């Protein structure tokens, strides 16, 4: 595989570190901004919504910009946003910085995945996407803890300075290390045409359901884990690291699994596994035997991360294969559905927690994961899809073997 794809993983590591590290410094931010922790927590929702709504239009607006220039510019916008957050005098400016960061992240993630696809052979598409997405898993296991430690030692503003430095390094690495690749050539009309395709719409429903189910639970892992195991905040942080480690392993293995079993099988297996794991977590929360729950919780979260990451990478591969001539736009829609699931998942999980209790959170997540299996259909290009893409796809790379597996 082209080693330059790892430069794109550096970018997703940077974006992921910023997204995860903010959870570790929220109490300090709330104290300095004279606001409640719950109010400051809404910055996560603001980020997710801006990303979901603005991502595809932004990618369409800049569709003629060469990917190398677009990625470098997005990294610099992300750097400016985090520097603004580091010096923010009040909550309003800090929220504005999060909006700007979401715009930079949206302009980086989908074009990065599309660029990774352009840099690899067709049969290596799942692995290339897995490497690019793997930066996010490394961010959870390494970037976020390091950023949180920096924030604890030097104040929360230093955490954003740390991310700013990562973003600048990413921009420099992309500029000097990434080769020129053709532009995606997809406009607003192309995005609308994508949404008219039934296979694309089913794919987006699956993405939304996968991340809705996961984030409904992950957002409130602290109260759920505390109810089940009695673990302190340090113990919950360890669970998050284990979760990220499972995702990292899933990212490394999923390309081989896709080559043997195909996307539909892997997605159904991932969602069934998530459903089963959340059922176990529900029992642990309701029965409340802390010693037993603690022993089970760590392998459970590791497997949860593995299943979730495998499903997410399979979804990226699925949508990239369904629109080979419009990968950036298709992946932009994927990430929009993903972050919409993140935002709604946080709200839905919060309603379950406040209305019923911690035990209801994994129940809701498990039901959503189970229902999402119904959306796994039309995972291969149909004659309609091929005909719609034909004008632009004459010289485009074919989807990877994993993306053409039987339904």
C-alpha cells in the first residue's frame, strides 16, 4: 500500500484528538467560562451538527480545488480554530471556534478518505480507508489522553494549543509529502443525484443507525459504567482507551475480513454483535454486581470498539464503491450521516438517562443497532448506479473487491 496514505491518517488523528480531548477538560472549561458542564458539553453537539449540515455543501463548493491544496487548507483552518479556542475570552467565542473547527474537519475527513482511495489499487480500498480512519482510533487511545494530561498540567487552553500544533504539522506533512491527485469533479448537482440513488440512501440510513446506536451509549458511558461497575472517572477513562484499542484492531483486520466475506455480511455481523454486547451491558447495569461487571466490562468495551470500527470502515468502503466517480461527495454524505447520528445519539441517550435511568441507555442503543440491520441492502453498484456514474467514471478506479461482494 502507498505509504503516503499514512499522512492522511495523521490528519484524522489530529481531528479525532480535538474531538475526544474536549471531554477531558470540560469541567475546567466550565469553571473558567462561568457556565455549567452540561452547557459546555453542548459544544460537542454544535460541532456534530455543523459538521453534518455543512460538510457536503462545503465539499461541493470546493470540488474544483486539488485535493492536496484542499487538505492542507482544511488543516490550517482547523489550526486557526483551535488557536482561537485556546485564547477565547468567553463562551461565545469558544463556541464560534468549535463551529470553525467543525468546518475544517468536514473539509478534511471525506476528501482524505477519497484521496486514500485514489492512491491505492482497487483491491486495497478497504485497507486504505481503514488506515485513514485508524488515525481516529489512535486519537482515542493516545491523542486524547496526552491532550488531557497537557490540559491538567498547564490548563485547558494548553490542550487546544497542543491540537493546534498537531494541525500545523499535518498541514506541512500534507504539503510536502502528499502527491497531486485528480480532483473529484463533483458539484452540487452531483450531490443531489447521489441522494436520488436508492443504494446511496440505504447506505446513509445504515451509517446513521450505526453511529446513533453507538453514541447513544458512548456519550453516557461514564454514568452507565459507574452504575454497572462502580468505577471512578479514571476507570471509565481506561474503558475508553480499551474501546479505542478495539477500534484500532478492528481497523487493521477489517480489510481482510471484507475480502473474504463481503460488506453485507460484515455489517450484519457488526450490528448483531453490538446488539448482543449492549444487551450484556444492560444486564450488568440492572443486576449491579460490581466485581463481576468490572471483569466483564473491559473485554466488552474492547469488542464493542472492534465491532463499531469495523462497521464504520465497511460503510465507508460501501459508499465509495457505490459512487466511484464521486467518492468525496459520497463520503461527505457518509460523514454527515455519521455526525447526525452522533448529535441525535447524544440527545436520545440523555433522554433515556434522565427519564428512566442508566439501564435504559444500552437498551435504546441495542434496539437501534438491531433495527439498523434492516437497512443493509443494495450494497453493490446497481445498473441504475452504474448508469448514473458513467459520464464521470470512464477512467475512475473500480470499487474494491470488498465493495462488490454479494448482498
